[in-house]
């Protein structure tokens, strides 16, 4: 039962990311314009290819409240523990409590870890 539930959640996540991609092209999903840090802090993050990659752990905002960088907690390269990475705010799309990073899982895995979130 637990395995079937996990599998169903992955399928739903992939469908969610596909819908976000379609809505983004059509202009219906929200990019970071008009969004503030509290809207996405703690949100589950997905890669553009539909896989869950981590959670939003911190957000760096500019003077006008625009999102400059988003910090994600992602699994370490060896799968032991987590690391924090930073992605530019302009490649984040938000939809109902989750975010999609406009990078593939492989591209996210190659991003360097940053020190303590700023």
C-alpha cells in the first residue's frame, strides 16, 4: 500500500510539473514577479523534467521585494545528507505552494553547494 501511494504521488507530481510547464508557456502560471519570499518558503521544488529535487530553504529578495535568489535544500551528490544550492529567481515558477526550477535534475545536481544560506 505504501509503495502504491508513493508511486501515485510521483505520477501526480509529474502531471503537476507538466501542467506548470504548459501554463508557463501560456502565461497562466506565476513566475517570481509579484511573489514574495513567504509565498515560496518551505515549498517543495521540482525540476522542469518533473522530479522532486528538494525544498525552498531561504529566499534572497531585493529592495523592492523582488526575488533575486532561491536557496534549495537538495540531497548531496552521494545521497548522504543534504546540501544547499542557490538558483536565480528568474528561473523559478510558482504554482499553489510548489515551485518548478527551469533546470533538469542533472543540471541541478551539477550546481555547487553554497555556504550557510544568506
